[in-house]
C-alpha cells in the first residue's frame, strides 16, 4: 500500500501545505493534509462498486483556514464544551477562550489544533501527524506533545490512533470532526441515514449544551438509537433536549466502556447501501446531526446545507472538568493520553 504526496496549498506566511493519499486494493482512498491533520477526501465503494467521496470538505487548502464547521479536522487540546470557559487543576484556575455563549467550544477557533500546521511522517499504510503545544497556549497548562496516526487497511478500515503527553496536568480530549454522508458528500440531507448506537445512556444538557452531570437512560425517549432508526424520524419532535440544540448534538455513553476497543455505532446510507461501523476505546461519542452547517460551497461546487453530514466524535464527555462523576480527561505528569477510533466500511 503506497502513500502519495503533493502540494495542497500554502499558509499565509508561505509554508507549503501537503496532501497525503493512502489507497488500498479495494478501491478505498483517504486524502489527508498536515493542516489541522484534516481528512479531506474519503473515497469508498458502494454495494455496486461505485466509488464516491463520503466526507464533507473543500477543494483548496486555503478554504480550511476558515472552516467554521470544522470539516474533517482534529480538535484539540479539548474537544466539545467546557462550562464557563475555565477549569481548575490542583487549585489553579485556567481561563479559556469564551467563544460559545459563556462557555468554551473546541478550545479556540483561531489557535486550535484544527488550524495548526502539523509535522508529518509517512509510516506503514498511513501517516503520523505530530505537533508541540507550548505551556499556556490557548489557556491550557503544560508543554504538550500530541500525535495522530491515520492508517488504512485492506478491510476498508480507517484507524485514528491518538497519543498525547504533557509536563503538567492538563485537559487532553482529542477528537476528529469529520462529517460523513454515506451516499456521497454532495447528496444532501443525512436524515434518511439509519443509525444504531450501542449506548443505553446519554448525558442530558442545559441551555448552552453543558451537561447536567446526570447519566440518563435513552429508553422511552427519542434519544434511543439502541435499535437502528432513521436519523430524521424523531428529529423534529417537541423534546426539549434536541430543541435546545436544533437537533441531535449530544454525548452518548458507550455501553460497557472498559478502555478496550469496542463497536459503538453502525450507520447505513439509504441510497448507496454503504455501511460504516465505528469502534473506539473512549467512553463517549458526540453524535452531531449537522444541524448548524451553514449554506456554503464545498468540494466540486457541491452545495452544503443543514444536516448535509453527520459526525461521530469519539471523546471523553463534555465538561468533565466540572463533573467529578464523569471519566476524567486530565492527563500529564506521566499519565499519557492514548485513544483509538476506527471507521470501517462495508
């Protein structure tokens, strides 16, 4: 399996941005860029062998400097929301960007890892992206070293292996914000996609999408995806949890979490017949139905709009810093961050 490279664009100060293409013998291909360690294209055969790009994104590297929807990007050092845009470690309070109402979302819209130019090294069947993040950058303590390795295998599985360390205790909660549309990135709404989540519970929120601290059962609510159902079936119901976020945008608690890799989701495209099975060793997943995708032009002139793609962002739960009952995402001083997420296509 080969990895091909080419120039994808340039940063404002003239540095080259590269594109890395990994292909297998089954017709699957992933294109990655060292800008934000972003998944730019993901070409997957359907039931008839027809190949389509199943992730939303842009044709030009320069368009990713805006990327208000975080298409394809690695988010860090802290994905999702932190209430009050601050957190405390060992009695010291750290102030973050106030960028989502009174809260912090995805660390920093301008300085976050999704805007960084990562170092890249080609490895067996993939690419390892790495960066160093200085103590105090974006408000987070610790000199941090972070890497993510993408590999593609002959079973059409794309694996994301993250690793991070810090010389001080800090939050490390990394994720990938790819928007999937299994019928093709240019095929419109994902409301007809079927989703199953191996998650019997979720973390309810208050206004601002900050968890209450409760672990609530999905049974008997429209948050129940333990049996496969169309994403759009209940998305307009008069249910306060999704009214607050304009649709599904919540953290689900993965059943049986023990730090081992386990299947947590199955997604089916209604037209193409593509099936994506997702696996992780993390405790939670933010299922986001793309409710806030702004109307814009994507790859090959495609018109993107609300709910044109869905995200399955594996993670520690949002706002863990303020919820002692949630699994902790404080790492550093010898405790290293390590996680794996796999998206496998059938």
